[in-house]
C-alpha cells in the first residue's frame, strides 16, 4: 500500500475507514482495544471504519496514527485523499 491508500498493483484507492480497519485487524486489535488506545469510543471508531464519520480533525488523525503505530504523515495523507474524494463526489 502506498501513501495515498492505494494497494500496490490494484490502483484503486481505499476509503480511509477501510485502511484504518485493515491496519487495526493486522495487529490484530479488537475494535474495543484499538478505541481505548486511541482515546475514543468503540462506536466512534466503528463509524470511522465504516465511513459514516469523516476524519477531518488533526487530533483524530493523530489518535488514529498513534493508536495503530502508524506514521502520522501516512494517516494525514490517507485522510486528505479521502476528503478530496468525498468533495469530488459532492459528499462534503
């Protein structure tokens, strides 16, 4: 996977929530364990992973990155790509 959330060889960007879910499951961490590490409720994390809650704030991006042990820049790039895609679709 590259910095924009594209799986190498596939060329199709994945939504931020799906990237977060795949990263979490790769540890593996339960939704509850990951949410605790991120200082957010399991419901909030579930909404992010399902794409029902957009990630717009820096604090949330930092919590996601730090909670999963990912580079912050990686999560920022994924979030920006996700927001740009939503904007192009008229979802924002």
